[in-house]
C-alpha cells in the first residue's frame, strides 16, 4: 500500500496507526515536496523506525541534486532503509 505522510499533528504517531490498521499489508511512504536533506532523513527515520513503515519511494529529493550529492543522499537513504541504521 502506498501512503503519503500525514501533514498535521504527531506525524509519526498518525502514521503508526495507519501501519497497524494495514495489518499484513506493507506500507511505504511516497510523495511530498523537495526538502532539506537533514529534514528528509529525520522524517524517513521516523517513518521507518518509529511508525514502522516498510519502505519509501524517494524521487525528487535525490534526482534534483548534483550527482555527488545525490549519491551521498541515496547511500544515506539506503542505510536507513535496508541496513537499519540510525540517522546521524
């Protein structure tokens, strides 16, 4: 199931409720505007490690950056998503 991140209130808590309601259906987060890298990684950390989503669909936040920055950003997203790393 694809679900956009809630925009009001305690987003991590609201998203956690959606994850629980989805049951065995896995939720991934997608959409949203391009934001600062640190803000994006913080939100991604919350989505994965607090809310319990199963992944993310990251687009313009990576694709609209210069190549070297995009590679570093993609590596950070990968570490949070697949390697269960914490944000730093």
